[in-house]
C-alpha cells in the first residue's frame, strides 16, 4: 500500500464516525460537568482545570474553539483570555467565555473574547453558543468545507486511542504510534499500560471505570516510560462505536511557550528564546563536547501548500509539523533540547549535551521521515518534504550562538540546493561554499537598490542577408567584489532566495526603458526579453507584463517574449492561454534554450510560438559531429514544418554559420557577430560596416 493511501486510511480509521468539533475547555470549578454538556453538543473536548501553560495547551490541542469558564474565577479567566487571544487570532479560532456577571463583559471583550454565554444556561443554549462560535471559524477559514477539512487535518495529527471494553487490542492514531515507536494501527492494551508507573496504572483504571459507570468524560495523567514526558489522556465514551475514546495531551515541563515572544501559531518558543538557550549551553564549562548541536529544518516549497489549500490549511499543516518534531524529540528522550519556529516554514532544534555530530545527523534523518508522511485534508493528501542542516560546535570551534546559527543556516541552504541528500552537515570546504552562496543571496537583494544590474543587448542576425534584425536583452551583475556575473549565476542566486520574480520584473522593465529611448537608427530592431516560469505562474501575469511594456513606451509589435523551455510550468494548457493572450496583444513568442529540457515536443505541440531558439549546446559541435548535425537538422525541419522561424544561439565560427545556413536556419546569435553590448555600442555597430555581414559561405563539408 502506498504512503498516501495508508495516511488517509489511518487518519479516517481513528476518527471514524461523524466529525466532532474540537473544543479546548478551561474551567476552574466546573470542568467535568461542562465537558459532559459540550460532548452532548457534539464536541470532542480537551479540558483543563488550571491555566498553567494555557496558550500552548490550546495550540497543541488543535481545537477550533476555546471556551473559558469564568464562574467563580473572573480574574483568572480574564488573564487566561489575554493569553489565548493572540493564539486564537493566529489560528482563526473562536474564544467563547462563560460569565456570571454581564458587567464584566467589557473586560472580557478587551481581553480578546469573541463570544459569550451568561450563566445560568441550559445544555441547548450552550450548544447554540458553540454553534455560533464554530460559524466564526468557518467564515475565517473560507467556508464550512474548508473549516471542516482544517479540523480534520488537526484531528488526523492528534495523538489518540480507541478501546472497546473487553478487547485486548487498542486502535491508535498515527501520531500516537509515532510517539510510542510502533508502525501498526493497533497495539496490545498492555503496551499502553507498560508506559505508566504502577500508581499511574491504578489512576488510569479508576478513571476508565468511572467513565464506564457514569458516561461522564474525565481525564488521567502519567509520566510515560522510559522517557518521563507527562501525558494527559482526556477520555470520553462514544455511544455510536461503544468505545472509550482518548485524546492525548503532551505537557512539556519547561513551559517555555508561555514566555514572552512565543510563537502563537505553533505554541513553540520564539527564535530569540532558542538563541538564549543555545548561548546558555555553550557557556556551560561542565558540559561534554560538543556542548550543543543545532538542526535547522526547512519545509520545501511550502508556498505551494498555501496557494493550493489556503492559508488556514497551511497554518494547520505548520502546527502539525511542530507536533511531529516534538514527538520525534520526545521519543528519543532528549530532555536537554529546545524546539522553536525560527521563521515562516523553518524550525530550529537545539540539542544540548550529551550529543554528538553523528547522533544529530541520525535525529535529522528521523525528522525528515516524520515530516514526509502525508498530511490529510478532507479528500486531499498534502505531501511535504523538508531539508535539514546540521551544525555542532567542535572543541576548537567558536562557542557563540550567532556562529552556530550561521553554520546551521549554511548547512540548510546546501541541503536545499544540493543533490547529496536531505540532510547536510558541512565540512570546511562545503561550508565556505555555502557561506559564499548565502552572501550572494544577501548581496543580490542590495544589488537592485544600488543599481548594480546592467542590461546588455546581443544582436540576432538574419543569416540570408547578414543584417541585424533584433537583439536579446541580457542581464549582467556588476558585483562590487566579484566583478561581472552573467545571467546564469545571477538567476541561480535569485532562485535560491525566492527572488526570481522581482529580479525578472526589474530586468524586463529596465530593458524596455532603455530600448524605448534608443535613437532613430535603432528604432526598427526587434527586442527579445526573457520571462521565467515563476513569472507565468504569478497572478495577473499578462496584465502586469503588458502594463510594463506600455509604461515604458515600447511598441508591442517589436517585442518578443522568450520563455525558457527547461523552466516552463507544468500547466501547459494554462501557459498556452497566457502566451496566446500576449500574441493577441501584438507580441511574438519564442521558446528559448530548446533542447535542454525533457518535454520539448510537448511544448512545441501545446504552445503558441513564432520562434524556436536552438540552445548553444546543440550547435557548438555540429562542425565535428555527424550525430549533432543530424539532431540540429531534425530540429530545424520540425520547426519549419510548424511554421516557426529558427534562431541558433552561441554561434562563434563561420563554419558553424555555414552549416546552419545549409540546414535552413533563419537567424543566429553569438560572438561571431558580437558579444552582448550596451546601447551605445549597439548604435555604433549599426552605423558602421560591421552591421552588415557577408552572406553565409558555402558549407565547408
């Protein structure tokens, strides 16, 4: 069975039956009675009597609604609402408060409550109040189906078990299976019993007996063996299935998420807090070496999840990732550790002594496996992949947090952009290269502000007449330390830092502005500008691009859009429609670097094109290789049969030009005519005799 199918079946299995609204309940004096009423209203309740770590407990519960009971504890309830408000807002959740005195409503409103119900109230009135609260959640999430899918995703990531009285086996959720280190969907009941010490076993048995006798939900807690994490089991009886259902809450002893600056989406400590934690470990002279190891985990292409499923679902997935990371670390039993959400879809995992570089890499690989298990949202599976960078402080290394974080970030960047695996711990040479790449990404963001990106133009020549008919606009980076960098390293750097669209827009705009200001003698040249797959995939691509052309004052009928064949988006039908709109607006379209990708024929068939540009790698050996000559001839014949003009890049010798002329190529571009030049040099070229070249010679072979 494939992983996706197993994930969906596992998620459905533990939550079979009607979906229940997850509810986090804080009641200082009436927890059990209120939990029963909420269960009768169709909620799956995670209940608490104390406000300790309330923010993190609410986030970890995955609940869409938090209910705070202020009866007999007004000040404590107001303080709890203040702690919950930011987390509820980040999660798109509702915060319902139960009050005795209507006069206190202003204070609860200021504390962040979104709904209220006044005591005394009936069970039906409470059910209606919960329905109103859930409606807010639905609206924030974009409708009932979206809210339901998000709730289902959170439930699928919950730690839970189901047991029918008398059965020897217990059905468990994938999340709980991960915690206890099993791969199946059922475990012997005694396996769960052995997780507890003897006093806790007695407490658990008494709680289950009370539940079966009264039908009233309750809870029990214990320290799990052998690692000692505290687990609270919130149990209720499901009449439809005739089974005890338990939802497990793991309590972290450090309470760090309640400190100032904690992440209100995931409940993890802040990036500042983990830096302080790392500094404390590095300063500990009594600790074994290495004193600390740092893992930086980054989710790959997480923006696509938000684009496909919506921000609310993306947030729920990030919460699920946080819980998975916690379970991996808890299961390994590393008490001397801290996890934080460092930025966006990146997480930092700090491991204190005793730890080794080798064990840190093993943990990193375990994290990769855990994140890769698909998330389930409604009928959809959300597959994720991640990369992890590992850095440890060796005995002779610098013991400061900034250096360790820089090294871990460099390792993560190398893991993201390399081809040597999903986990990367850098050696000295690799670290230096990763640092250089990171510095380039930083420098690129400054380059636009400091006007370091130049636009040059390389002529495109009519082979039959030798006349320059057009030019391609090419970007060059005047790096203050490294000198001139071409388009390949420039756009590779932009791709690594998610800066392609901004750079591409800048290059297009600048090229159009320069060409629009050309003197009369250049006014008949066609200009080709490049667009990337990221450009095409963006919203309002056609409108924005045409607006850029018109704002520059460049004639549409003299502009060609070159789309790189190796970088086209997968949605060929959508890309074809967008390019067709450009052609209807008066532009022409070329497919660039033809022959470097793997779907060349599919692109030719699907896209509306005027030109085909043969990549220089196909043309560079045609004078010495019969095979290459046959390939180029086939490409030209195919293009001509489709009514396309052919441009060959990278032509450097007259022999190459002669062969291309013989095979029927229309235009060429390369150093045989000219390297890329600025506007002034281009104007001078066209006013000199070099603007006209002799017709192509007869083929030499």
